[in-house]
DNA sequence: GATCGCATGTAAGTGGTTACATGATTTA
DNA sequence: TAAATCATGTAACCACTTACATGCGATC
C-alpha cells in the first residue's frame, strides 16, 4: 500500500481534530472539496491501515439511538509521518480537463456544440465562485480566531482567483467562437442537424 | 471496457490525422500535455479495441531500418462515435491539488516549508507560461492556416490565463505567509529544525 | 410511508501508471 | 560504446469509484 496522497490527507485532517470516518468525509466535502475528494471506499480502509501501523489510535464511542462511532486520533508517530510528508515537495500531477479536450477538437464539432461547451464551463465556474464566498463566510463564522483559519482561507482564495480567470477566458473564448462561425453562416441558421461537421 | 475519456481523446486525435500509437503519444506530449496525458499502457490497448469495434482501421506500413508502423485511420463509424461524444456535455472532475492540500495543513507545518511549497508552485507556473508561449510559436509555425489551429490556440490561452492568475495568487500568498510568521519570530532565526511545528 | 442523516464497511470493477521486453539505427 | 530515437506491446500493480448491505431515529 502506498496511497501516500489519500493517506496523508486523512492524517492531516485528523491532526486538525480527532474524528470518525464519517466525520472525515463531511470535512472533505465541506472544507476541501474545491481541490480534493475522498470516497468512503478509500477512507475506511485507510483508517484501518493507519490504525494498524500505529499512526492513529482508535476508540469506540457508544451512542444511544445512533450507531457507535469509531473515533480516530493521531499519535506521535502519525505526527512524525505527517511532518515528513509536509516537508517533502508536492507533486504537480497533470490535470485532465475534458472541456479543453473537446474544445481542442472544436473543428471536428459544430459551433453550437462548442458554444454550449464553454457556456456550461462558464456556469460551473460562476457557481464555484459563489461556493467559495459561501464557504469563506461559513468558516469565518464557525472558526473565528482559529490558527488553521488563515491557511484555509488561502486555499479558498486560490479557488476564487483561478475561477475568475477562467470566467474571463470563457467570455473571450465565446466571442472568438462566434467570430469563427460568422463568415460561414449568415446568422442563426438554426436547423443544423446534430451529426454534422465543418 | 468504458474508458470513454481516453478512448475519445485518441479517436479525436485520429480524426485530426491518421497515425500510429507512437504518433499519438508524441502528439499528446507536444500539443495537449498542458491539460491531458496518455500513457502507452492506455494507448495501445485502446487502439486495439477501437480497431476491433471498427471505429478505426489499421494498416501496416513497412519501413526499412525502422520497425513497422501500425497506422490507424478513423472510420465513418468512428466519426459518428466522436460526434456523439462531442455533443455530450463535458464532465468536471474534481482536480486534486497536492500543493493546496499541504497549504491547508499549513499550521501543522512550519513557515519555511510553507514558503518553499508556494515558491515551487510559483516556479512551476512560471515555466508553464513559458511552455505556453513556446507551444504557441511552434503551432503557428508548423500549422499556418490550419482550420484546427484557432481551437488549439484557445486551449493554450486557457492554460496561460490560469497560470498567470495562479502566479499572482502565489505572490499574494507568499506575503501573507511571511506576515503570519512575523509576530512569532523576530526575523530569520534560520536554525529551525525540520520536525518542528507551531 | 418515504426519505434523510447518522454510521461503518466491503466487493467488484475501472482507469490508469510503471516497468519491462524486444531490437534496429542513429547520434554523441 | 553508451545513449537516444523509433516502435509495439504486455503484466502487474495501484488508486479510486460505485454500488451495495445494514439499521436506527427523526423529519417531512
């Protein structure tokens, strides 16, 4: 098992506070979903593995009415492992962008499809920006004065700054696509069949 | 086998020109590496599968001195499949950003490590911008007047616009990190041991 | 009576990378 | 003579997702 990324992501979250697999999933969705994701299928086996290698400890919390919780807490060894990972340089993996892939094949498609493609991409980034604002408000409300907060806000800022840039690119690109089309068609022929090219 | 993404990526590249698995790999690296990647371990089995399902045809090209080439050409069925895929909306997958993950845990790390983290991220994006400029020049030189060119340039523009935004974010963030640190230390204590926190 | 939230987990499958095998020719 | 380029392919492995199973209590 390597799983270095997910493993350390979970370890890091536990360093910011003990919790269950269910808690981890909630935190991922709420606080870091703009740049990270984890599924239960990863989280539970990794927690088991972390416990087996003594990087975290586990204790059962009985609850009435609700199922028992397995609460995990980082150990000194876990801290050391986290610190090692944090001091290593981060990897930049090539991010696959399906929208750009389709746009790259734009000439194989038709203008309407291309416009729809970028319009959806634009909508998505608008929503992202809203989501960032929402999350920022929430975090500031729920964690005032928290020493972790400034770092959290920096990641939100990254998301927002990037989304804004992409938004502007969308506007420019929508214009370019319309211009590319203009010489060919005399304005809105509409009845373009779906499976047509050029 | 689903492989919808890689499969259609390869199909699309073949639509822009016939070629071998080796050619595909070259094109991926040269033209779309800023937002896509494919390994031989994917390419060759997918080409085999595309040929088996008649979406592409294959013919052997004998070469003297060099090994034979398996040249693949998209068929009418392949075109239809590509068109179907192009008219479907693109998916936005959550991109995992390890740098942001580590920054999110910034308080669990130390300021020097955080600064190094963002500095490396900044360097990477500077290089990316250079790479974009380089690629743009190359494509304009090698494919003047090509009908595909405008779409290719749009994807490069996306990369550049995004990288520039991230670059600015890096500068702001580096300052924020330095400011966060200032109240704690009276300027450059230097001998901070690696495995220290807070 | 349906669905949502809490809570833990597994099995099967997918999508992808890495490393390896082969081997000729050309370049450094 | 070492390494890079051309060229095709496979096997093993890994990371990750999806779907499923279970079951209680609260809300709609």
